[in-house]
């Protein structure tokens, strides 16, 4: 995403020419609602019910976005930086969504709590993730 932003900035400044988009641009924040994302009946799980965690693949990414938009108290917002998203299922029943993204570069309260020096923060930040979404369905 950072590269895309930089390329578009260079294009606006007239420094480079980019090829025409291959797909129609998606309006950020626009999430389509489908019957598949409608509320389901409450489910009670057995204590030992097996849970399966599946990564969100690009072909179902819009469904994940829809569910976040419907059920997360903040709605859907595009995450910045590197991210990993997952569906949590038990059998054929979707139970939850998980989303993790790269940690913010600087968060003073976090650094103070951890007790990092600037050098330690630079060396260790790649090991910190942000748990952005945990949404029961």
C-alpha cells in the first residue's frame, strides 16, 4: 500500500505515467451487504467442539469485510500495513473473525509499559502485532 501511495503521488506530480487500472476502483469504506452475512441463530457449543481457523483468501475477502462492517462496533475500516485475517469455524458454522496487523511504529504508552529504549524498540518492533478484530458471528 505504501508503494501504491508513492506511485500515485508521483503520477499526480507529473513525474511518472502509470498504466490504466485493470479493475474498477473500489470505494474505500463501501461494503456490500449480502444474505450470506445476515444474522444467524444463536449457537451453543460443546466444551470440546473442535475449532478450525482458516486464513481469509482474496476470493472471500469481501465477505470478511462485510461481516466486520455488520458486527464490529466500529464497522469496517481498511487496515494499514501488513495484516492477517482468519475465519473461525466449528463444523460448517462460522463462529468468529480474527484480524491481526502490523504494530504501530510508535506508541509511547506501549514503549513505557514494555520499558524499551529507542534501540530496543527498533530491534524488536517486528515481533509486535496488533489484534485489530475479534468479532463473534
